[in-house]
């Protein structure tokens, strides 16, 4: 990946006023990815939205790293269940319209 695809973790932490330890803890939990680019810990740009969400939970609501991890897990489960409900609704609509099973 090019350097434009990454943001230095120090810059993110400084801008959002969170510790690098918090971001490292999220990476250790597998919630985000941190890699070394040009001898600097960096975060993929495509993960910034999620990381900012975790940062708001931590900074504005006072939720610790473990709590953020639990919330992330629950949000993932909700997303999976929403996709499943959508798929089941599509199948139900298909059956209601006289379709045959796949």
C-alpha cells in the first residue's frame, strides 16, 4: 500500500487526544490494524471511521478498552443479524409471490 493509505497513529492520537496505548489496545484486541510504515506506527485510512467511533465511546462516554471491545462485538452481531433478517425477508417475499425453493 502507498503511504496515502495510512495515517500515523501518533497524528490520530494527537488530533483526537487519546493515548497511543488506547489505540494499541484496540489493535491487540483485533478491532483495528496497526502496521509500521517508514518506521512509524500507522493506521489504514479505511479503518478511521471505526476507530473514530471507538474513540468517541472511550473519550466522550468514558468507556474503557474492554467496554469498547464488548460494544464492537455486539455491534458486529447486530450487523450480522440485520443481514440475516434482510435475507430471510427476501426469501419470504419470494415464497409469498409463489416462488419455488432454490
